[in-house]
C-alpha cells in the first residue's frame, strides 16, 4: 500500500493505492464469504472454488464485497502511520476500481482541532459557597417527609369536599362539544391543597359531595402547549366519586422512631447530612460550570469543524426531545407552543454546542498535560455480569474507551477544582 496526504485547514485528504496483489487476496477472502451465503450448484455452502464463485456472481460483485474491508484497513493504517487524530466519518471516493488493477481511492476526513493556547488553570478564580442547609430548607425537608407519610382516610358519605381533602373524580373536558385529546380520565386524583393547572378548577369543585356532578367552563392557561386550547374556554364535566381526608403526622420523637431512628434530634441530624450532600453536589456542578466556561472563553483553538458542532447540536436536541417526551408532551407540538422550528432550535443551541466542544478539548488537553493515565478496571466491572455477551461488550475496545474517557474526565475535574477553587 502507498499513499500521499494533504492538509487544508481542518481537513486532511489521503490518496491511497492498494496494489493489485493485495486486492486479489482480498477478493479471494470475499469470495469465500459469498460462497457461504450463495447457492452454488455442486458445492456445499462455503466449499466452492474461486472460479465457480466468479462464474456464479461475477468478478465485479466479488470486488465490491472485498472493497469495504480493503479500503478501511488501508485508511486506518495510513492514519496510524501519520499519527493523525480525526473526528467523524471519512468520505471515500473511488478513483480506480476494476478487477485486475490497483485499487485507488481518496479519503477526506475532518481533523480533531487542537488548542493553540490553553488558559491558565492554576489560578484560583472560583469562590466556594457554603453548603450547610438553612433552617428554612431543613423545615421544608421535615414538612416534605411528613407529607410522604400522609394517610388517606375515606370521608363519611354525604360529607362535602373541603380545602386540604383529596378528591377522586371522573373528568371530561370538551371544546365545542368534542372531548379534547387527553381530556378524559376515570378515577382522577386531585389534591385540593395544591394548585390545578387550570386556574379556578379547585374553587369550582369545593363543597361537592360523592356522586355529585358539576358542569362549568374555565379558560385554559395562555401558555398551554396545545396552541389551539391556550387561553380558550373549555367545558368541564366533573363527577365526584370519593373524598379522602389527609392525616399528616407530626414530626416528633415518635415519628423518628417510626422511620427507624432514635429520636427527633437524630432525624434532624440525618436530614441535615442529606441536604448538605445534595447542596455539595449542586455546588460541585456550579464550580465545574464556572471553571469550564472560564477556560473555554480564555483558551484559543484551531478552527473547529462544523461537523463537530453539528454533532453536538444534534445531541443537545436529542436530550431536549427526551426531556419533553418524559413530561408527556409531543416534541413537534412543544416546538409549536414555543413558536420555534427545528432550524430555530439548532441556531439557538449553536453557541452552547461550541462551548461543549471546547470543554471536551480542554479536558483532554489537561489530562495530557497532567499525564493522567488510569487503569480501565474493566475486569472488575465484568465480574458483576454473568452473560457471555455482556462480558464481551464490557471488554470491547468501544466500552473501554468510553470508561477511560469518563474516568479521565472525572479526575481532570477534581484536579481543576483543587487548583481553581478558593
């Protein structure tokens, strides 16, 4: 194999020639693969000779089967020899591809951009914040814990729905006499102490009794994601099926014992510890964000390929789509509700995507500068899996690379916090 290489800004182009002898060897391997999946009269699968296979499928078909493996192997060999780090998929163009000839092709691929000047990461520029929970936060945690232990007790028949009760209703919402999408529910639970997403709904059902039905009209919120309903009047039909009284326990020594602790003092100490841990995790994220944004803004980079930025934008859109769908909304409807198109979102995300790409390059550069090398710990991870396929995946180069990147990034972030947080 021989090749020439040329670079142009953030791209590199290889012109590669695979000699005819290597091409023919590759074709013989390809013919063997073809014979295993092709019915060739007089031969068992995989046992036909080359000439019989060539007669059956044609020499060009054999060459086409061989080409992908030959091209990728030659391309990777050239990358390794030149010690070139690339990003994204290469674009291949066949120059000469005919039986009995050298295989000649070009491969164009984007170069991984480099940092021209890495910002100083030894100066303490981030101020640490106190993570001790406030008295208000601790009281709210106790209130939330009490709410989690709330008991629901069925109210006597004939009693009216009061503030603080839970109502179980059959609910139908209609617009112009037609039930709206998702506007019908049986056994729908409503807590009267909490605000309903349609303003005025709780007031309309107060004082109802079991088996009573009320009909009324309310306006949907102006910011509702279903644009044709936003700010519009919708007819409600509510049939009250059950009323439950909510009994919330006092947070005292008896409650602490009930949840497995000695007394109220121990409960408060445990809550404070948990809140401190949550605050510390949030503080760590804040510090990391401030550190990385500072380094991204103060460092200088080679031209960053559009390919890298577009890949990051697509990743961010995918994350956004998953988040929207987890909330039960259709992504296309969500975009309409915020008056954005897919193209608008891509433009909006571009600056953040560029920062994320820069951050990834910075983490890699700091790891290199600080000589952070880690064991993969793959064998230890694989011990926790019984299936052979799972073990093989965990030990695969792709998984090893992912684990190493995650571990290195974690170590780099710890190092940056040590050096840059005061």
